[in-house]
C-alpha cells in the first residue's frame, strides 16, 4: 500500500468514527412521549474537531516506513427542548454564557418533570411556567 493510500485510509477511518458520533439524532434527539401525550424533543449543539497527519521516515529499508496518527472529538451541548401538546408547540431554550453549563445538564430531569407537571396542571399553570423561567434566569446573565 503506498503512503497516500495509507494516510487516506487513516483519515477515512477516523472520519467515519467521528461521523457515527455526530449523527442527526445528536442534534435533534429522539422524541420523549409522556403519559398524557406530550412530546418533548431535546435539541443540542454539536461541535466536531479533527486532526490527522503522517510521515514517511527515511531508512535503509523503504518497506513499512510510514508513521501516522489521527484523532477527533465531538462535544454535544443541550440548547433547548421542544414541547408539543395538543398541537401547541413551545421552545424552551437553555442558554449559558458561564461555567454553569454543566449544571444545566444536571437539571434536565428536573426540567422534564416541571414541563410534565405544567402540562398535567398539577402546579397551577402559570406558577409552573414561572418556576421554569426563574430556574433558567440565572444562566442567561
């Protein structure tokens, strides 16, 4: 196998693995359907980084002198939830300009519970919406 084919195979293998991680479902997640028919769809931002390189080192024997490497990474950050109930669609944005971004990920189950409670009417409509808004107000600063 010549060197250009070796580096090409190296890059293709790395890119195919990165592509598996950053598929369409990573951006718009699988819908979650609650018992009352509410559909919640997570929306995420996907960032991809990739690097590769290779070298043909001179030696007395030119056989198998290729050295190369590649690597990549994917970061998936939740940015919003789409809530659909009886034809009404709401976008609940998650914004973070601070290091508290990890706290948002930890709060996802709480948000889903509050959305479900809001829709079920267990918390009295506006009160639940106000609680959700208050929880995320700190992250927008």
